[in-house]
C-alpha cells in the first residue's frame, strides 16, 4: 500500500497535491477549558482507494467534531502578492468544512485532510487527553469491517493505519470574550441561495441556524435589515427585498409594524447574540441616496424610496421624522435599546464630509450620537464631531489611536493585503489568526467585516454558487465575500472561520494573562517572546512562529497559576 497519514495543526492548508506538507508530525497541543481546539489528520495515497473506514477514540470523544476539508476554486487571489502568499496562480483551495462520510476515498497523488475540532468543556479537568484515529482499508478480496485490531493485523489483505494526538487541558479557563465582533449577515443572500421566500417559515428556520452558528463562533453583533441593505449595490440597481419593518402611508401619515423586527430580535436572543446592529439609513459611499424602502401607500405596495430619492430631500426627511421616533420608542419598550447600535452610511470618503455632516445632524435628533457607528477611515469625521464611533480600516488606525478614542474598533475587507492580516485563500492561516494578537496590541474593542455570507456577485448584480465562485464574480479576492457556505439545511463552516475564532481565543488568553500581570507586562511578554515589536504589518505570519508563541503564552499563564 502507498497510504500515508500525517498530523497537522489548524494553521496548515492541505492542498490536493503530491507534495507532502513540509512540517513535522503535529503530535500534541494545549488548550484551556472553554476553548475550541483544532488539528488535522492529512492522508495520501499514490493510488485510488475507496471505502476507507475510520474511527476515533478519546476520553473527549463526545466533544469532538470531525469534518472533511473540501476544495473550492479561486481565480482572483489578491490585488498583488507579498512574500508570504501561498499561491500566485488560480486553482483549488481547501476551505469548506464538509460533513465527514463514514467511508473516505483517496485520489491518486493528492493529499487531503480531516479537521478535528475539540470543544473543551468548561468543567474539564486538567490533564492529558489522547485522541486516536484509525484508518482501515481492504483490497477487493477482503473486508476489515467488524474485525478486531488483532484480526486486522493477521489479515494480510487488510490494512490499518493509526495515529494519535495528545491534547493537554491546562489548569485554567478562558475568561469571557471582551471584544465586539460583527460579520455582516445578508438575509437576502440566504433566501436566494436556498430558494425560499424572504420571511417565510423556511427562511426563519434557516435564520435561526445561521444566528446560532455566528454566536458559537464568537460573533456578538447582528446586522439587522430594518430595510433592504443599501450595501454593495450598483447605482440604479437593487437587491432582493428583505425589509423587517412594514411601512404604511395613508392619508399623508406614516405608520409602522415592527412585528417581524421583534421576531428577528427574539431569534437573536435565543442564539445569544448580544447586540442588534441596525442597518444603514442611507446609501453606501457617501450617504447621497436612500435605502430601498417598500411602503404600502393607500393599500398598494410601492418602492417609495431608493436610488431615485435624494438623502436630504424633503420626502425622506419627513419619513425619518416619523420613523426614527417610532423605532426608538419600540426598542425602548422592548428594553433592547441599550443593546443596539445604528449606522448612517458605510465607508464615506473625505469628499463626502460636508454632506455626511448634514445627514448625521438630522439622525442625531433622534438617535444618541454614542449609538452611531460607521466604517470610515478619514479621521476628520471624528475630529469635527461628526462621528463619535468611527471604525477605521486596520491600515489606517494610527491617527485614530493617537487621538485616544475609547472603544475603538477596526475592520479589513478586500484590503489591505500587503503584509496585512486578512482572510484571502492564498494567505497563510497565521495571517488570519493574528487578528486577535493585533487587536490586543492596540487595545481595540472590536472588529467588523462585511462578508459573513455575501453570496452575490459584486454590486449584487446576480446570485452565484459559492462552491464554484469564491471571488464575487472575479471582483473581490477569494475569501473576502464570505466565511460560511450554504449547507443542505444550515451553514457549513470554513477553515478560515475556524482559525478566525482561534484568533479571538488568543485574545481571551492574553486578557487572562493581563489579569495576572497587567497590560504593560503582557505586551512586554508578547514582544519578548516574538523577538520584535508587533504592528498591523509585523506579526507572526507563518505556522511555526505562531504556534510557538501560543505555546509560550499557555506556559506563561500556567507558571503563574
């Protein structure tokens, strides 16, 4: 037989190629109680083998999920390439984590991998826990099913391969997360992908599964489409209507039905998502126009607002004068207002400052300024008092940090890319995981990204199959538009999504150390361990460096306990 197996960390991307992953067997690791720990078992054969049985044995077996790393194509990889990029050319990339079949198969001269996620219980006793994985296969004349280990070894026509990983559960528990985390959810994409009507019973069932998935991965905020999201939409075009608030206009007066919004909020509570993130009240990139808003006008559903209506026009101002007090009143009555934040417009530029200032002034008549947050990277918006809670791109943080802004968040999207942390397919996974470390270094309060499940082409011009198009129709680097895939009846995680969660767990571990020795000494520990001062472009970018750092962090914590 030409079958091989190899233990790998979660930071290794296993490509479907004959080249063996260039690392030593990753045989052991450590984690704290309450942490999700992942590793991989890669396998390879020079020949095709069908019906490979596998089994798992461990004292933690009931807390281990096993999935298969699937492959998806990617054409647009990056705006350009720095020295750490894994690939420069298009091809198949490991990313979706698929349900693991009972029987595996190999393709000649291709490495593949199984992904093992260990959810360490909060009450898990400290100690070392083995995880043993066995592969059993046969030739055409034998069958190893049901054989004991001894019988398998005696049967010359049957083959068994075994490997074992050891997880050491440390004598501590990770503290609760302190970081805010928003990955923008697109309810319309969900309905289109599953071919169900928006707000139908099937749609709501899917929404619950996706909300729970987000919370399980540490996402704390939920983008909530009070109106159809005015995001990534071609001017003059529109996204499928996904509007939670029913609007009525009768005899010159507006009224509103918040029943669906309340249902959405209740579902978020069930999923244990902390913050309701009210969607944008104006169009993207400057707030010049309005969202698409369907209004029942004298009994007839009408697209009353959209690209055809000016943001500061009398008609929309009258609408907001009626809508915003009603919305705030509803949120206060339901005792959810303290757990809400609001958006005006996404990514305004410096040239939009004067207009945005007028729009913001109108909104602040009804919404407290400290509740308004927006992604914007020109510090002038903060300096002039237009936005108290700007969220700058991670590459533009410096002037915002210099001003000492409290509760500062950051974001990245299709950029930055050069030496920056991001989630592109062709980046080492260490560059995705490093986000938690960077957020800690700059003492930031949260992270925002636009693409949890954007399964449309750019500008929402058409839907796509995310298993076949991973770059929004060749417009965004593969890995930027979404973190999850549409499974048969719910979300399928990606490798990048799992590693991003690990980065946020790293942040929690650093907060644990900080509670013991203080923030200044924790920063000193980080940079002494790494041997350099970290920044948004200088941090451990490769697997070994990152794993050594996290091991050192665990050992430091345990040396103090």
